[in-house]
C-alpha cells in the first residue's frame, strides 16, 4: 500500500537527486524507497526487481563453468603480448 510522505530537504539536493533519478530511469520516490529499504532488515531486500527476473535464465552456462578462473584466463590472454 503506497502512502504519501512529505519531506523537507535542501533544494539543491532535491534537484541533484531528480537529475540522478532521471539518468537512472526511475522516479525520485522509487529512489528514496529503495534507499530506505536498504536501511531495513535484510528480509525487506529479498524482493527481485522485474528487470532482474527478465534476465534470469538468459544464458546457459556449462556445468564446469568457473567464473573466476575463466575471467582470469580471459584477462591474461587479452593483456599478454
């Protein structure tokens, strides 16, 4: 259930936060709600966003995939000459 909240903040901070939110394609309200959620118990933060859900299962990795080892090999190959 959404509830309206009135905050009294420095106008410069508000303007900068609005620009930040716009650059992140979100609303200032959502940005503040997410921040407050981070301050609460971990149980509150277990919700997965729709964007993350849409990415789930997009890549099929082999069973023997070792991210750190494979990334190290990639970096060594890329920067070794």
